[in-house]
């Protein structure tokens, strides 16, 4: 069977990829993220998300990064998901 036969799977993949691309675009100009990584997990990482999915993520950052950065990333993700 071809993946195209499973429309809900293809729809979830497209939804996940579209949202993740928007997140990349929104997060890339955040200068405080230089030297850091924002990693998604769960349904977005598996590309199984739909419009009811939350976004599980974590930030890998040097110890000196502060809570303001975490808050800014959280706000950007919340606005896009």
C-alpha cells in the first residue's frame, strides 16, 4: 500500500511540516538563540500532529541563558501551534 492511500497520515505530515517550517522562520531571527537548539518531540517530531496537538519541545542552551529566552521561545511556539 502507498502512503497516499492513507489521507489522514498524509494530512498530519503536511500539517506538522508546515507548522515546523513556520516555527523555524519565527525562531531563526531570535539572536539570543545563537548557540542554542530548540528540539521538538512527540507528535510534531514524528510528523503525526494535527490541529489539536500540543508542541512538546525543549531548549538546549548554555547555562548562562536566562528565563527570558525560555519565555520568548514559549511565546513564539504558542503563537504558531
